[in-house]
C-alpha cells in the first residue's frame, strides 16, 4: 500500500513550513543576517574497520590510489597541522566566533589541537567518530547509538560539557538519527541544508533545532567537487550574502532575518593561495552593513528566544 502523501517530505522529522507563512524572525540588534562558520576537523583513517561506510571517492589527493593512499591522507592532514590556524586567524580578524566540528578520533589523536581551538573561543560540536565512518541506515540502532555516544563523550572530555551541536560526517544520517541525537542531549543539528532560517525538528523527547549550512557555498562542494575558481567562489558567497542581507531587512518591515553558515575545511581553504579569497569574502560581507555574527549555539539560541517571545 503506498505511503500517505502529506505536504512536504515523506518523513516525520519536521513540518513543512514555507517561509512567507512564518512570523518574522528578528536577530539581536535587528540585524537582517546571522553569519557563522563551521570549521571541520576530520580524521580520515588509513584502514577503516571492516563494514564501516565511507564515500567511494573521498576528497583530497589527486586520484584514488591503492591503500594506503598516503597522498590523499596527508593532504587532508595538512589541515590539522597548518590550515586550521589560518582559518581561525581569519575568522577572529572578522569577529566571527568559530564553530568547530570535531570527530572522536581527532579529539583522541590531536588533543593539543582541540585544546587550542577551545582556547581560541571556539564552540566544539560533535562530528561522529571519523570521516571514514559514516552513519547510515545500514547500521543497527545499537551501532548508531555507540557512534553518537562516543562522539559526544569525546567532546565532553575535551571541554567539560556536553556539546550543544551535531554535524554528522559528510552530513549523513539514518532515519533514527534526529530522535537519537535529541535523546542524547544534542540541541541542534546541521545536517539539513533546506532553509535560510533555523527551524524546529520533530522529536519524541528533548528539543532539537535544525541549523542549515549553506551547501551551495560549502568550500568542498564549490572548490573541490565543482572545481570552481576561488574568484568564482568569492562571487558566489558574496552575492548570496548580499541577497540574504537584503531579503532579511526589507524596508517595509515585513522581511524576516536569514542565516548564512559557511562550511570551511582547513586542508582546503587553509591553503595559502585560497585563504586570501576567504578574507576577501569576509570583507565583502562586512561591507554590507550590520550582521549578527555568532557561533552555532549563539544563532540557535537567538532563534529559540524569538520563538519563546512570540508565545
């Protein structure tokens, strides 16, 4: 028997909500645009455990080589050794509190780096076990629970508190993931790039908000997968920010604030020839006018406060 068709997606994770039907969203200070940056610190294993699921052709290196593919693996490790510091410096120079997604194996193998990010004022969000171990519906519920709990515990050990946010490796989830995350105490998730505002997820217990990352501007999507020139990436991001800023601050007062969450990988955007383009992007956004710059928790907290004020 065919599934019952309802407005929106064929799943129960959130309600369909066309943007014009929502109450206007106001960011603190009345800024039309919230700006954040998700920086990814991902460990890619040389030899993932048997049965683990990863992308057939992972980014990095030149072409897929026989294992161990040292060229790809060390290309990605560049981000942990060099690139991350350039990204943190650029974000700090433009007043953007960094949100850093850290998987369990990064926390285990690079404790100095995790401590450095915390010392720089970064918010750490849970990011699974490793980039080479994706969550999928092929997992059993117990296997997924183990992945989620290991990831959360790694961040808790590093920071002293349970992380508020979650970004799955490669943004992949199973049909159970939102409910399991909310039950584990996660308050926001970044795996759903389907909106220009945060929105409430439907979960049986807890409270979960979706914070959409802007997939079109994702550095891997643009610079690696699509092979865009850095100058074209600049134009894409700045022109997107211009439109979001304008749509979020209409002169007639009917506009509703938007969010722009950039996704940045230190092994990619932290390269010396790409970093200046990121700095130009951030300067171009600054030139628009007032922007609410915050971490993931800051943006979600402001959104939730608006929901409460409207009750």
